[in-house]
C-alpha cells in the first residue's frame, strides 16, 4: 500500500451508520468490549475480502503502533 488515496466519498455516511449501531448496542446494554470486538472482527473480515492479506496486516500493524505510541489516548 504505497501512497495516500483520498477517503471514499461515502465514508461519512458509513461512519454515521456505525455510530448509530454503536448507540443502539449501548442502549441494549451490550458491553463496550463486546461491541468493539464485534466491530473490529467485522472490519477485518471485510478488509480481507477487499484487499490482499499483507495489506490487512499492514493496517493492523499501523493500528498496533498507534496504540503503543499512546495516540488513541491523545485523541480523547
């Protein structure tokens, strides 16, 4: 995966749908860890059907690096 591509035009819509799904699941008293795990599993599955496995690994490694660097806590 070289170079940056612009985000998909429907990214905002997809994000809104996911936000509503999270809101619904939270309202159903589903634990945050269960929600996050289900979303992550579904996202990885979707990615694996859309791009080569090595690209999925690169994306996951980038996410791991962000967690280790504390970047997620900075965004709060």
